[in-house]
């Protein structure tokens, strides 16, 4: 119990808190960067797909007269 009071709750509280904040900030930055990468990839894929569909729609309506 003496160890718990001295190291976990005692004078090292600031160090544990600083370590916890650093870990949380690193996780948050990793998650944010992954979301950004996936968002950019999905956005690029959707624009590529919509450009291809637009051409086929124009060809279809050009052939079928509307």
C-alpha cells in the first residue's frame, strides 16, 4: 500500500497526468489523420466514379433521345 501512495497517488501524480495527456493526444492525432486519409480516398473514388457515370448517362440519353 505504501508503493501505491508514493508512486501512483503521491509525488508522481503530475508525471502520470502528463503521460496520460501525451498518450491521449497521440491517439487523437492518429485517429484524426486516419479519418482525413480515408475521407480523401473516399472523396477521390466518388469523384472518379461520378465522372465515369456522367459519360455513360450522356451516351445513354444521347442515344435514346431525351
